[in-house]
C-alpha cells in the first residue's frame, strides 16, 4: 500500500475510534448505519410464528421460549419456528404498542408498503402463519372516559380502546389463513397506577375475553393479565422486578415462557378454542 493511502486509512480509523469513544455517539451512529429490517424473515419451517413485543415480551422471551420450541420439535418431530421482533421499533415510529398503534399501523395505514418502517399485516401474513400481538404494561393505566370516544386518539381510555379493537378485529378477519394470538395486557404493580385506572384495565381485558373474542375464528387469547394479577387488578409483586417496576422478574418470566409456549402450541395444533387460555 502506498504511504499516502496508508496514512489516509490510518487517519480514518483514528477518527472513527475517537468518535466511538464519545458517550452515546455509538448508539447514534448505529441508528443511522445499522438499521433494523422492517420485517425479520423466518427460517424454513412447517409453521412460522412471529412474536411482536417490547420489554415485557422480551423478558418472557428470554425466559426460554425458543428452548421450549426446540425441545418440542425434537420430541414430536415437528418443525415449528418462532421469530421475535420489536414492534413498533423505537424509531422512527416510537416505542408505543397500544391499541391505537396497532389500529394506526395495521388499519389506517394498511397495504403492501411499510408505514414508518413498520410492517403492515399485508406484509407480515405473506411470511408468517401465526402472529402474536401484545401491549406493554402502560396499556393498563387507563384514564376515565370523557363521553367523547375517538378512534383516532392515542389516549388510553376505554371509549377509545374498544372501537380501535373492533376495527383491528375486522382487519384480522381479512387474513383467515393466518392465526393471531393476542396477549391480554401486562398489568401494573399497585405503586405504578391508581385503583380506578387498574379497575378499568381489568374491565377492558374482561371485555376482550368475553365479548371481543369469538370462538371459531382466527383470533385467540393468551391471558397474561390473569396470570400476572391472579384475578385481581394489580400485578403481584412476587412476579415483578420490584414493587415499583412492572416488568416480569426472571423467575416469573421462565414460568410465563412455558405457559405462552403451551398456548401457542395449542393454537398451532387446532386446540385454540378448547385449550386453557392461560396455558395452564
């Protein structure tokens, strides 16, 4: 290598090392230079499952979901594959996965093109047989209604959630060859919400299970809310990271991973309407 070219290369490497040493700059460069795909592609498999999640889902995923699938495949001779993906991503859409956001991306902006680098149902269902939908625990901090429902509002209120869910249900029905598993909402610990907001969350997820969900269709429930609350209105503290942190702790995440795996297998193998919705 000629001395001039070598000096340019060494200088470029030095500049890059200096830039990467600046706190936080690595993450900025990573954001612009290493972009996550709009949609992760599944491996070859008989049944392909896409698990859309944020932090609560990631804890449960890390509790052993893939290991359970691998063991099941080994023992049964099946070939089921599950892929996880953050949805929506933190940028450019933002870290919001509540009823409004599923409605906004999948209903309002449906089609073959991604919306703000988020995959639509038209895109997802081309590649996956089962799609798992969840919300993170702020979904359960539900404010009082105002008497002015607005399907286009991101405000966390029953009067907004229900029409958004009804529109989402209609959209899911357009893909009868795809099965959808909806997690009831992750709950909040008592110190992170109010009694009224928690009561409204229980009311909403009871409505999801008893009114919104219909037997015989392509949508199924995994009842995380009941598993976390024990039928109450708050996440049990022994299942949370702490009394003020509503993320599932590692012990509970391992248990939840097994129950989620069982429920998913029931749905895949045609027992979605007959199996226990908690996976017990």
